[in-house]
């Protein structure tokens, strides 16, 4: 067994905890590994470097910066985790589907508490602060989009942001709506994508188009990371494992609430004035 530096239970946890201390190039490598975890880390140095858009030397420095003796040691730790700790999705389904009705409440309570604790413990605080700064910048337009379930969370977040600032919009799945967003996007546009596993291919294509227009792409995703992570300036992961066979957005919702609180604080008097106008407008709506 290859020991994981820092006593972390998994390489993924090590990557997330180390993210703030990595250089820009090393952070790209970390995201490339997390985006296709753990298989991306089991390729060659050259392949991983190409996937991350960095040099081979950066990949080697990345492994040693994490505390491994070299890239082979990093890969041995991944192999051990893959073989012994990731488990079978089918086995997980069978175990979770067998929870009795009598045990559902305590089991879900435990699972949700663990989701929240792990999500906030692993959250890259510098990236959270960057997203707050982008969402609170009145010079930027903000566009938010989600997938089959996460679109509901995108709408929830946007409704709160409407009350704090102007030029915020939720972008749905309709082709014309996305065309309009792409046509209007520029270097002052922030695109926040919510994409959790069973990742949306259409959201990836849309993000690529927005990035090509100069928009700053930000991502809220799960702990395995959507492929959109390779395009994103900011990535905020949240745990999604639950007591049932279905993934949970409980932690993602909590993280959205934290964003709303932080943006409210950051906008100060301007946010309050906007909220006052928003409340007054209800008299005529």
C-alpha cells in the first residue's frame, strides 16, 4: 500500500485539501485528475500533461508538491484506492436500497450530516472567495445554468441574486435561449454552471461556447468533478452521496446559501439599496 501524505483517507481528499497551495499549472493538473477520477491519474505523465494543458515537468512537480516521492508513487496510491476503496456502484445500490423504513430517518440524518461536514471541510476557500467576488461585481453580467435536477438549484440561486444586483439571468436548456446568451457574452460575463454526475453534455458544449466568447466559466459540481472543470476559473465541489441510491443536492443547496450570504455581505450598502427597490417594486407587480 502506498501511504497518502498528510494522513488523508484518499488521494481525492488530498487533492482538494491541497488545492489552495498549488501553482496555477499544478491546479490544472489536479482538476484534470479530479475531472476523470481516478483514471486520469493512471495515464502517462505526457498524457496527463496534455489533458491538463501543462508541461510534463509540471505534472512531476505536482506529484512531489503533494508529498509523493514521484509520479509513480502518486499512481500507486490511486491504484490502491481504485482496487480497495471505491466499491461497486451495483453493490452500493443493493446496500442502499435495503434500508428498512424504520431506519430511514436516522440513516438519512446521518448521511446528510456527513455530506455537509465533508463538503465544507474540503471546500477550497480561495475559490469560494473568487466566486463571491465575481458574483458581486456590478460590472459583470451573471448567467447561471444547470442540468436535469440542478437547474432547480440554479433558479433558486438566481432568484436570490435578483434581489441583490442587476443583470443576472438563469439560462435554460432551450436552444434559442442559449444562442442569445452566447451572442451577448463577452469578457465581462460570468457563467456559473451547476453540473453534478450524470453530467450534462449540452452544458459542456454551452460552457465551451461561452468560454470561447471570453466569458469567465465557474462551476459548482460534485466531488468527482464535471468535465466542465477543465474550462473553469472556479470549481466548488460538494458531496452528493446519500443513504438512498439517488444522489443528494443537500450539500449543494447549503453551499448555494453560503454564496448568497457571502455575496450579500460583500455588496454591502449597494445590495441593501437594490433590495429596497426590489421590495418596493412588489407594490406594482
